[in-house]
């Protein structure tokens, strides 16, 4: 298997690489982990505010014995006009072993990876990808479903703006899952179906949910609906996931959400807190998967 | 100035219809004679042996950005025209989006002054509106007098109907075209590539085809009303192309240019956010690219222009959405045209010469250019249509390096470029 130097997007991963990260994550226990990364420096380069992903990576790195430093865009030289390449080179010269990066522009980590030798882990780039989220989602799904092949996964909401949707589609497609993007035409354009084999676009939630094994809800921001044909009220009516609609899915279907949840918008509290919800499990799996990712890109997994 | 004899070349001149082995004698800046091989032997001490090569009227690039005045860190008139010469262009038409914008006789004269050091003919295109702000038309008559060949607010399209109407009418009286970069910028704010499957995959906002097509349709309607000559810059969509095709059928004075990158590449080629594939208009879908080839074959498209747009490293090697639009193109235009259009699609060399020389000369009324008829300006491009070579951007004469074609293996190469009877570029 090809060693993984950086984690930029799920489309670049082989199934063997994905399975290896998932297997490693299953053995990770944040409270009693081997100090695989002792003495290593993990820089969290965040150009966009983030609580859960940042904390998750921080805990993951620290659990493995690494030291972490947060560079937030607001407090660093980026505000003075330093280019991304120069910031990356500086961080590398300071001795960073891994750069975990969150950036509002799609593709930013790809640019940096071409100019610095340091391992880069994409913690979310614009609307493009969020590979660690897709991996933790795969870990969560496989905890309940044993295998990804043949699963019917419905991803509901603002697919257009969602890096989570894109990373999940690539990953699940590699294992032969059926992926249905569902939402209003503005947020689920027809071209979305071309992202990977096995992906379809659908604008009818009830049809999409039928026999679903996994229902993945995405955040819908009011401001993203602004100027579109659909208001929040109509969105709720047509696309909100409630108990009634969950019944269309298979009885053993799980409900997922990458967070943060806006209750009353994309889903109801009953569903978010219901028996099928695995939202908190996703968050817990996030630390494990990020431990596995960091260990993998640092070559400390063997 | 000493006479120069080009011997045994295959002379391809779309204007005179010539396509056979001939000798060409250049004297005192003009084509003195074109005659059967050997007939002019001894007429000049300086000779160029052109056996196996194509001898064509000098190429004219209708659309370049030379960046002077004001942006000389990207390119200068010296480096830009050197790149033009290396690409076989004997004339370039420079867009006005300089700093300050070329909206005046003074800047036009400054650009054309001998001290600027242009090694090929430089014909400025002036701004159609003051500072290209889309409010008030410039003094077209004075600008034409100063040497401007067209007007355009390239990059800042004229969206106001009345203003475009007036621009076409004023230009019509002076017999110069209005060049429009057709983009409804109300539909493209925040967009960095074409709208489609690739932009969805990359998570980038995309420019829809309608943003170009709507403006072209509107401009054609205004051209009909005003009898003004509309020249559509760097056409990129099948819808806009259809509009131009219909306009031509109904006899309107509408012409169009296409860039080598638009008829060669597609949006998917951006790969993983390579900013050397970022330009405006953006690379479109394969269906658009194929339609452009069809438009070249059926005559809807009149000219190949490069939209040579040099940018410095720090302006391109940044986040994709923040990177400047544009790529260099002067040195790769002929090689791409020959490789793609001639060798791959079988387009006759005569048609390629027409797209690169005689048609641009006609559109911009460059008298005595775009032909090798006796008495024409002694601007000549000599190229080898069969030479295989690899383009190495580090060898570029341009000041900038922003091209997607580095490392491409081409068939077809410029061998010599002659401006006013003087050799300004020779291969090797």
C-alpha cells in the first residue's frame, strides 16, 4: 500500500488506504494511547473559525503525545498580507511535522502541498473537501452497518456549499455505496451527480428516503437560502427531516449530521435526539479517526 | 536597409490565393516581388533559405496585454513584443487595461513611441469609456488619429445598453470596431471558473455560459440598430457562437476571435486547482470546445488571438479564487494551432494563416498587412509545420511564466519573424 504523506481529499485515497485508517482508528483510545507522536509538532493552521474540528485534532494530537500550536488567521501575519506559501514555509522552517489546515478557499491545502515538504492534513477547504469528516463518518457507519458496499446513503440539504457532502460522496462511491444527494435544485444541481460513480441527485425527499440505510443531514444556513427561490419556511416543509419522514427509511437506518445542528431547520429535535441518531458518536469517532490520520501521515502507524 | 530574399519557401497568402513554392524579395520595408524560385536570384545579398518551410504574411495578434504603462512587473513592451516575435507575431494589438487605463491620445502615443522599444508593430486598442468605468465614451476620433485600431473596455464589459449603442454608432462613423469582452458580470461575481461538473467537484463558484451568450446577443442586436462593427473577443461558449453564426448569416458586421486555449483545453484540465488554467472567459466544457472547433472550420470564427495575459508568480501562485485571471500565449499560439487544428483536425494551413494574419488585418483595417502582395509591408512569418519540439517555459521571452502549456510537445514551430524587412526573431 502506498504510504500517505498528506491527506488532501478522499478522492485521492485508495480503498486500501481508507480501510487501513479505519482499522487503525478502531484501535485508538484517546485516554490510553501509545505515544506514537512523542516529540512531534502539529501546527493547526486555521484561516476560518472552527471549534469542533480544531478541538478534535488537538485532542487527537495530544493523545498521541504530540505538541500542538494553533495559528489562527486573525492573530498571525496572514493579516499583514503574507501569502499562504510563505506562511507554510515559515511554519515548516519552525519545525512543524504536520500542518492541519482549515481554509475558506477551495484548494488552499493543495496549493500549500505543492510548495512545502511537510505533511498536510486538510481540515476543510472552502466548499471543496473535508476528508477527516468523511473518514469519521465511514467509521461511524461501519460501526452500525458492517460494510459500506451496497448501502443506500441519502445526503440531504445544502449539498452545493458542503465540503462534507463532496468528501463523503467520493469515499462512499469507492466502496460501491449508492449515494443520493437530496435538496432543492438550487442547492443540489444536476451536475452534482457527476462527482463520482453511484451518485444521483434528487429533489424529492420522500422518494430519496425510501429504504435508506443512512440518512445524512447537512446544515442549512438561512443566509445561503437568501436570494434563492426557496425560503426557509418552504425548505422546512419540503426537506426537513422529521420523525414521519424517518419512517420512510429502513427501520435500522441511522441518522447522521456533521454539526453544528440547527434544530428546527434541517431536522427536528425529536430526530436529532431520537434512537436512530448517531450524532454524538460521530463526534467521539472524530478524535479516533484524527489520531489514525495523524499517525498515518507521520508514518507512525506501523 | 538592405534587401532580403526568402528563397524556396512555400508561400501561403490567403489574400492573393497563392500557395506554392516561391521566392519573396523584401526591400525598403515592403514586399518588392514574389516570383518563381530562382527568378530573383542575386536580387539581395541577404538571403533566408526557406526550403520545406511555410512563408506567410506576418501574424497579427488582435488581443494582448503588454502591461505598460504601470504594471511592468508582469511584462513590458520590450519583453512582450520579444515574446510576440518569438511566436511569429509581427503585429500586436494591446488592450487598454493598463495603469492608468489607456483612454487617451497621450498614453497611446507613449506606448507607440520608439523609446518603448517594441520589436514588432504595436497597435493600441483604446478604452471605449473614460478609465473604462462605463460612464462616458472616450474621444474615438482623436484616438484613431493617434493610431488606435479599435476601442474596448476589455475585462470591464460595457453592460449599459445605451452606452454600448452609442459606442457602436460612434465607432461605425470612424470605421473601427468595438471589441467586447462579453460577460454579464452580474452573473459571475465571485466565480473563478466555468459552471459545470468540474466546478461542483472543486467546490468553486462557476460562470454560466449565459453570462457570455446574453451579452453577445444584446450586442448583436445593438450592432443591427447602429450598423456598428462588433468584434467579439475570445469567444468561448457554443451559445455565443450560434448567435454570431446567425448574425453573420443575416449580414451583420460581426466578427469573432478565439484563443488557442479555448479551442484546446476544457474546465476539467484545471485538475487540482492549477491556477495556470484560470482565465476569463474560463475554460468551458468539452461540448463548447468542440463547438469552437466547428466554428473555426465553418468560418464563424474569424481570427485566433492569444489574450496574452502575463502575471507575476505572486499573483498566480495563491489560492485559486484569489489568483489573477489569465495566461501567457504569444509563444504557443502557432504551435497549438498547427498541432491541434492542422495535424489533429485537418484544417488547411491556408486557413490557419488566414485566422492569424489576413483576417485580423481586415477586422482592424491594418492596410498593407496580412498579405504578401507586392507593395505590402514586409512583415513575414516563416514556420515549419512539421517540426516536433517541446515548449519549455523557462526559455520564454515573456517576463511571466503563467502558462498551462509548459512541457507540451508540439508539431509546428516558428523559424523566423520579419518586421518591416528586418529579422526580429530567428530560431536557435
